[in-house]
C-alpha cells in the first residue's frame, strides 16, 4: 500500500486555511470601530436597519456590502469606488504581514465564542471538505458575485463549524494562547456583543493550526450564498489565483457550541385570515391568547410532536400543526431521506408555500426571509401580511443531512452568533 500517497490524499481532503494580509479600519480615521461594523448583509433586511447603519458613521461597512443605488451595476460600481477611496484615504489599511486572525465574541450572559479567520481553499463538493446544508437562490449568488467582481474583495467572512477533539487540539491551543495577548482591536457593538481580534503571524503557530485543520471537514453554518459565490468566481479565473480561496471564520463547536435559530418567513400580500382559511381541513389551527414569548414556547412544545408553525400578523398568534398525512404524501418528494421529509422547512416549502398558499419561494415580491422574530411579526402587522414563525432545527440534524449530501430548503437555519462585518476584510489584489 502506498501510504505516502494515501496521506497526501487525506491532506487534500482537509481544510486548507491560508494566512492573508487583512484590511482593517484605522481607528483614528473613523468615529469608532463599533460604528463601522454591521451584521452580515443578509441580516440587514429592513430599510430602517440599513439607514441606521449608514447614519452611524460615513464609513460603515454596510456601504460596501449593501450599496444603495437604482441598478445593480451602479450599486457595484459605487461599492468599488467607495473601497478604492477608503484605501487611498487610509480609512482602510492592509496589515503589514500575512496572518490568520483569532476572533472572539462575548456577551454579558456568559456566551463566549472564539474561532480563526483565514482564506480557505475552495473545494469541490465531491471532496466532502466543506458541507453545505441549504439550497441557494441563484439571483442572490449572481448579485453577490457581481459585487465581489467589482470590488475584487471578500468583504465579510462566512461562518463555518468543525468538530474538533476538545481543548487539547492544536488549533484550539493556539486560539486560547493567542487570546491571552493584547488584541489588535476590541469593541462593543450596540447589540451588547464584545468583539476582539488578534493576528497570528508566527510560522510555528500557523503550522500548528494548518496541520490541525487539515484533518477536518467543515459545515457551512452561515453564508451558503457567499460560498456558492466563491465557487462561481473561482471557476471564472484561471488557477492558481487569489480566487481559489475565500474568507471564512472557522469555529470548533466542540469547544464553542453555536446557537441554532430559525429564520422566519413573511408572506407579502397574504392576510392572515386568507392564510388560515386555506388550511381548513389540512392542518389543525389553534388561536393562542398569549404574548410572543409564550406563543413561542407553545410552538416549541408542538414541534416536539411533529411539524408546527406559528402564524401572526393580525394582532394574534395561531398555532398550525398536525398536517394531514395524505396531504404530505401528495406534496413531499418520497425519494429523500426521512429526516429531510419531516423537516418543518420541507413541509413549509413543499406543502404550504407550493400547494396550499401558492407563494413562490424565490420571489422577493412575495416572500421575505427575516432572522428577527419580533421584527417579522411587526412587519406583517404593518403590511397586512402573514408572518410564519419557525422552530429551530438541532445542529446534529443539520450536520447528519449535510454528510449525506442532502441539502435543506433555503434559509432553514440561522447559526450564531454571526461574525460582525467590518472587522477584517480580504482584498484579492494584495
């Protein structure tokens, strides 16, 4: 047996994380580091949230990740011009030497998460190195790709998780040792989260992290569209090139478990009364005389027994559960694993959206995907639409499906906490 060849093949199948010269804000050129950060682009969905970020500082990262203009081409040209101007003015500057970045998030309730930011070699799906678990929307990938082409930059890291072997793992040891040193930056954003960043440039430390990660595969926790964008752009550029890599944050969830939350749906132009009427005889519907926290607890209890959803938008909450088995048999593909067929997101998309409510899942004019529960309810009430509130899926279910090569319906999960955008960027022409 050729053990050397086998070893090389194993190494190629692992995570290959590469140091890079990060672009970072000069604290002397901006109001504050907290004022220039933003949640990931797909979390900033409400116009009021976008305007708030734009107004917080003229250099807020949202002006790059979500430029505002009438057409896509103008938006992307605007972002590229803004990035060039900030670089020429010294608002953003490249670190002097390549490194991997240890990133920490913490809150006042004992939550602590640490991981490593680097440029990850883009693998083919057949290699099984990076496991997606959700479908993507082609128009979103096209939009992100156009922005990355225009700026020639990875503007925000996507979030990947891997399952390490615990606190004695080499990468974890380097992370913990680094976090004992003074950070490059430290700031607290208005959501109460603290953020700290360190650079690892010592060759021996880098080698330890890289050798360790080469033994692992990763699950995409947040950023499926950006991962698909990375792969599309890699295919457009002859290899080797900087486009062979994409900016990621890798978190060991054995050491730092992530929280998994649901992503809710807002149905535009569908009043709650109409949505409920269409369910007659197909699902059980119960009116809940309770505030949002109690309604969500009732949803969680119902989700333990089967598929369940919470509808809102008319000033009340309605628990929808116990779907008609014959309806599910007619509408859900039978050639998929049972774990996929029984997902709430599968029943929502394959049964409710496609066959009961006739709402196209990929049309922004008909449906929005919103992370914040209260915001989804508020917007439904303001717009006379229907909020469909979901119960989160367990991480082990997500990972098991991903290992089987089975993707969940789009926007099925929200892992967190998500990395703040604006703390470190990657320019592909450095």
